[in-house]
């Protein structure tokens, strides 16, 4: 199950209490105070991991605690520190404070570590309170409480290219054709209910290039207001460097104007915000094996006026697929050179 949002509560371990004790040893008539310190409470630490790609383990286990530090003991023995709790999150997870809504950290790279709740300090034993005039102190400190926080986790998948378009525009068929991904493909709308990732390779060794493509569930008019699947998955293409806008030019789409389809999806990207409408875009006319020639010609002319790169493809027959793959690789290569 793909879960891309979760709310959790974390509680670091409390510090152990300091001990009040006095030495009682043979041949030591004035042993003095010997209370040890309490151990420090364990932290709650979050680590980004490439072995996870969903937040499902937080959805059903929302509370996480660090271990409490042990109490101090006599003979100046300090308590053991509590063990820290390590939470692994997928790379691409954004951590928000649930109370303030503030972004705490964005786990954009593997093996990033962040202490999300600090353990409490252990209390001091009575050995620390002895002075020349106060040689038998009975004072000792209690351990400090560990931090307790509430967070919201939001996963944004890491991909180089994002596929957008109406339902049944051919996004899942395309990603299945150009990668090893196995998305669900059917002839009814909203077949894709969660994002799919696929690794695309072009060229041959030693000049083999690869990039990651994300297939998004289809959008419809009013998606930013909650229609269809809404825009709940569009956050996953916020990190992409390039969008491929797929437009169905066959009569099977049931929509007469491909230009209107193109404008509607672009409007939804703009309404979602976060700069999606400003991302570089390649337009691909799909299903050209059964295309309406007038639709194809009309869309190509409109895209040319917009000065966008245009490709006509058929994921079923393979027509235009290699050209599209090389165009994506070339554009991504240019972005890397600019960086």
C-alpha cells in the first residue's frame, strides 16, 4: 500500500533521577555522599533511507518513544543512558511541525540524520552537593523530561520526469513501455490510483544514461477543488526537473478538442501552485496509431505556437518512443550542465 502522508507523536526518554546515598564501608568512618547521577534519556532520531518508499509503517504505528535513562545508584555509580529510537523515512520525506505547520527538515538525500526529540538530562546525585561546610548533603536532582513533539510527514517522490495528463491519456502504458514498471493498465478512467516510478535507460555501455520517470494519476477539470482524485498526488512531481504532458488525440477520448484538454491540465497545474506551471515541458500526442488526423494537426500547431517541444507517439506500436526517450535524456543532460 502506498501511503504518502502520516502524523506521528514522538517522546524522547526522560532522564534518570540522581541518587542520594552515603558510603558505608568498613574502615571508612567518614565515607561521605556517594549518590550517582541519573542516565540521559534516549533521543528519537529520524534517518532517510533508500530502502523505504512509503510511510505505511507510520500510519499504523504513530507513537514512538525513546528509552528512559536509569536512575543513579550508590557508590558513585551513574545510571545507564537510555537507548535512542531510530525512525527510518523514505528519501524525499518532508517533516512538518504539526502545531505550527513549519517545515522542520526536508530529507532530500540518503542517510540524513535529524534528532526530532532530545532526551532529558539525568539528575545529579548528592555527591555533587558536598562542600566544606555541608559534608552530608541530602539534596539530589530529578531527571529532566524528554521532549515531546507532534509531526506531520509528507512524502514527495524523487523523479527526474513527471507524466501528467487526463485519465486514460496513456501515461501508464508509456511508463510500462519505456521502463520495467508494471502499473495497472485498463480502458477505464482513474486506473492509476497511486504514483508509479520507472527507471528509463538510453544508449549502451559505456555511455548508458538513465533517469527516473513518475506516472501520476490522471487529472480532470476542477481537480484543484477536489474533483476526481484532486491534486493530492501532484506534490510528487514538485521535485521533477521536466514534465511530459500527454494528450490523447484519438476519438476514443470522448473529448473533441485536444487544445482544450491541454489548457485544462495546465490550468490545474497552475492552480496547484508550487511552480508546477513554470517547469519545462515536453508535449506528447498519444495513441497516434488510432489518431484523428485533424486533432493531431491542431494540437501540433498549438504547441508550436507555444514554442514547446512536440512528439507524436504510440506506446502500443512503439512509434516515436525512442525519439521521446532521447529527447528526455538530452534535456536532462542540459539541465545537469547548467547546474
